[in-house]
């Protein structure tokens, strides 16, 4: 029988997902001033768990509160207070109702730490982001002891995840954050054991996976999110990704999620170059653009080199497309993210046959040049569209966390403004 979205999946560690739909990780910004989980997480993840997906991935939980992806992240940084642990337990309990798996995605933002959080980020080297504005500070190259500390932090966060009831963890090794930047020869210009050859550039990721496995045991799901490529000329290539995936396969990984891009090349959300130098970007495969899923063709190459379960997130909108991808044996889990911000019940509808397609809201969230006048800089318009879309979906998440319903009629320009205002307000509160 062909595999469909309704088919269960037993992972190498022995855990079973009840179906093949997973909620992709999306940032929430619901943490309190101490970067602890809140009642907002409980409301949000209970609603998503009741929505029918077999597995939910949290937004990235940070291993170091100094280097977060945005204000309001949850952080597991050192020993946790009884209150912080209880908040995580409530979060995990809500996200595992309805037989749902809830996996904590753990991360370190590295050089993509916003200046609102820290004007002095760190990375493998001191190469700054090639983006307009002053959203990100110039990074400082990490010392060897700091790198070793990061490995311990990931293992500690994974141990806390298991202890508090999360049913798995995912290491964020994509999208230009710290681990991803170590993988990129364009960003990682180190000459020590953490840079140079692909083996050295992948050392941080592999050591983190090994440390986590030692911390949580063999019967607990451990996953990695990996770029299929970062689409930056001279960066982490698809050929690199295939080799790294094969090394992860040897580590008995339970699930590898295939994604792609960075803040500079946000292919993860279907957008193209956001840098000051678009001529340096690499094009996606034309045949991939025509497909429903952004990264399915890249996953096919990785599948040929691995045996572990694969998840692909990005672009899936129809049951027919999802089932065709699963039946092809190219992948094992369908990741859906942004549509669940607007319809938390989307998975139930797809699984029951109540719907055969979910709306692609992002296609309507674009501003044309006329909105800013004929002489507006094209880079500013790209930023407005990119961050406006990001803000639109993030504000829907905040509404769900507050116990409200989504607002699909929200305008993208007002979303851009209100999202920026919310981020500044949250950052100011965290710094008091």
C-alpha cells in the first residue's frame, strides 16, 4: 500500500508518529522577561496539538540568552529555576494532547542575533551579514572554549527537554544560524579544527548530535534541520549537504528535515535574494520552482545517500502533492508551517478529507512598487515585503497565543509596522 499523510511512521529510536504531517518550526516570541515559557505557549500548542498533526516542532529554543533569534525566545541557559521547569512542563503537556509528539527545536542564533537583542553577536568568523540597514551587528569570531561550551549547552537543553515532557528534540542546523554558519565556507573562514575542510566545518554539528544522544539516550527522538544549500555563491553547497547528511545518517539520527536558505537568501519562505549584492546568489533549480514543495528535488539526492527518515517543509499546499511526494519514497514526513498560523485545524481537515488544499496566504501578501512611490529603493521594498510577510504570520501566532482567532484580513503593511513595534517593545522590556 502507498504511504499517505494518514500513515503512521515508526522512527529508528522506536517512537511512532501517528501520521505524516508535522508542524514546521516557527518563531513565537511568547517568552517572558526571563525567557521562560508562558501561558501563551500553552494556549498556542494545545490548539495546534488538537489540530491533528502527528508532530509539532517548537520555535527555536535558545541555548544562550545572549544570542537569541528575537526578543521573547524561550531560552534554556544554565540551571533552570523551579518556575522555569514548571512552565516547560505545562508547555509540553499542552503540546502532547491528542497523541501528538512535541519536539523542542534548540538553537543558537550566532551572527543572526538581531541588534535589538545583542549588538555584538558571535560566529565562526567576523564576517557580517550582507543586508541593508543596521539590523545585525558585526560578529566576533568565537574562541575554541566558547565552541566547546556551545556543545555542552545543546546537550543540556536536550536533557531538560526530555525531563520536562517534550517527546523529542531537533537541532537547528539551517537558515544561517550558528551551526549553519559553521558549515558555510563563505562565512566560516577559520583555520583551526573548526574550519577549512567540510569535515572540520561539520564538526560542531556532529559533536552536538553526539553530545545530545549521550544526554537523552537511544530511545528518544533526535532530529536535525539541515540546509539543502544556502544559495549563496561560495557557501554551503548541495554537494556539501549530501555529504553531511550521510555523516548524520551514521549517527543514527531519527529524522532529518531538509530546508534551505538564510536571512540573506530566505528560500525557506519562498523568497529570493535579500542582500545588497543579489548577483552573488545562486539560482534555485528551475524544476524545483515548478514543484509544489521548495526542497523536494534536493531531498531526492539526499535520500539516495541516506536511510534515515526525511522531512521536507516549505510549499506543500495540496493533499495530492503531499501524498505524491510520500509515495515517491523521496521523503517520509510533510512539514506544514505558515498555513497553521491562519488555520490551526488544517491538518485535521486534510487528514479527514474535509479539505484537499490549504490556502497559500503568502501569495497575496506582496506590496507593489506603487505603495512607496516611483523612486523608492528596490532593496527597501524587498525588505518591506520579506519582513512584512514574516510579521504577518508572527502576529497571527501572537493572536493564537492570546486565545484569539487569526485575522486573515490583516494588511501586510500594517503587519510590518505592528511587528516592528512589538519587537522593539519586547526588547525594551527584556532589557529592563
